[in-house]
C-alpha cells in the first residue's frame, strides 16, 4: 500500500506515515522522514520558545507555584522539603530521595492520591496546554 508524501513528493509504503485520525485515510500527509527532518530543523526553535515561554510567563508560573503551596498539607510540605533537599544533593542522594519518595507513598497512600489530584495533574495539564498554545502562536507568526 503506497501513499505519496505531500512534502517530499515520494511514493512510500503506508507504514512510513504516522497516524492522524482526523485525516480521511487516518494517516498524516507527510512521511516519517519529513516529520523527523522538521523536528530536527526546529529543535532549537522549539527550545527557544520553551525558554521564552518560561521567561514571559514567569510570574504566572510562580503564581501557580504559590497556589500549589497553599493547598498542601503540613505533611506534604514536609515531604516536599525533605525530598527536594535530598534530590538536589550528589548522585547517590538521588537514590536516597527515591527511597524516601517510595516509602512516603506507601505510608501516605490516601494523602498521596489527594496530593496528585490537587497538585500535579491540573498544573501539568494547564501548563502543557498553555505551552502548546504559545508555541503554535509563535510558529504561525513566521
Ligand atoms: Zn516526505
């Protein structure tokens, strides 16, 4: 089964195309080679946008961090502090931190679930969406 890549114009096997379910044939218009090339060519640009995003939205991100700290319980705050303290140290301390993390998770299952729900997930999703929008708007500028 062959398909012509819209970018390089080559006729390639359909396995050379990534999936895109919104397209009629469920495949992307450009082949994997072209996608790879595009990613490589824009790697620096993307890195630059990520940096710009962080800089421009520093206050916003910091605000988010503050919000997060407010919703943490004392045990959670204590846990974060200890974990980060160990994690910042030398390499072997990362193992200690990991052990600590594991132990904490086991001993505080319920709190952990709440913590993940209240803290990590909404922040991550929100952050990723904002970052994507930012990158897209940057790409469209060119
Ligand atoms: Zn191609």
